């Protein structure tokens, strides 16, 4: 076991008290100039959890901590070139995919990752819209995004995203289970449906595809109110990717990442800031 995921020094060698050689985790996501979400937040999470973060931006955004003002997708050919050159030099231990913006960018990401070792775990956060409702993925790109699901160790939609992608009403627990089942039936190996958007106690559903019967596990947590916070989904997905990079089993990586996010939210609440604190 590598150590405590909730601690920035959790991957110190227990016998020698020194840091082991740092592995690489790759984030493919949109840029958030506030550092509160997207690519910049992913890199912060990777570093906090003992990884070197590499990043390929899929879009630039004009935004503050309150809302997205404008989205400028990256040139698809540049995204593809970045991935090919980067992966020719570095070997990531995990990949986290977030905002893809357009169908052309999504296709470039698929092409750029096509030659990656099949043993490298991917975590896909299927970002369809920002916290303020601004669309972050054009509708015609949904099939391209879904075509990546079978390659991912985990897909992490929130309830609205799970409902939209599956065609099910995910507003209730029963509907969430149907939505997760539909995504598994379409090829996803495991799905974590995030429940932070619902009222009351946040409940996430971890659904793992199994022959004959899917395994469903409900995970509860305390709600922490932080005014204006965004990027929680990005942080959770990248923390799970970090756990997988360190060799943690999927369910353990999910539970430890949720604890890590809970601590970051607690610190943000104490500091009275909309930015997650690691």
C-alpha cells in the first residue's frame, strides 16, 4: 500500500522516509485560468498525491470563479500532435480525460491515445457543462466520447450527465441505478455517478460491470457547504486516477479519492474561499 491518499506526503517510503521516484499522470482537459478546475486543478491534485502531472489542453476558457464567459477549443491537429510527441517521450501511469469541447478534439484525443499501453488506466470525467450551465461539449461529440468508455477503468458522470448520456431519469436512486446500468451495457467497465447535485446527503453510486450481474455500491458522505466552489468533479476524477497510478484497486482508489476531496472541501470552507485547498 503506497500510503495515505489524503496526505501530500502519503507516498513517502515508510522504511526510509524518502520520496520514491515520481510517476507521471496525464491530464487531457480544458484550461481554467483560476486554477479552480480543469487542467490546472488536475495537475495540483497529481502533485499533492505524489505524481508528476503532464497536461494537454483541449480548450482555453475565459472564466472567473463564478462563471465561464467564453470557450475557445484548441486546434484538433495541435491536440493530436501534443499527445503523440508527449507519449513518445513520457510513459504515464494513468490518464485522466476531462473536457473535450468539440467532436474534432475528441477524435484527436482518441487517435492520440490509440497506441498507449492497454494496461494504463484511464479515468474519464464526461464533462458536458460547467457548474454555471455553460455547455462544454457539443452534442455531436457525445458518441465519440462514449466510444472511449470501454477503454476506461472508470467513467465519472454526475447525475445530470449520467441521465443525459444514458437517456434515463437519474434524479432518483432507482433512476441512477438504471442510468449506471445503461452506461455499463454500452461498454463502460465501471461508472461512478456523483450525487453532489442532489439535495440532502450526497450519495455516489459505484457500479462495476460483472458478467451476469453488475455490482452496485452506494457511498455516502457529509455535505460541506462552500460558496461558489467549482472543480469538485475534476478533483475527484484526478484523485482516483492518482490512486490507480499508484496501483490501488478501483474501489479503494474511489474511497480514498472521496476522502481526499472531503478534506479539500473542509479546508476551503474553513478558509472561506471558492478554491479547493490541498
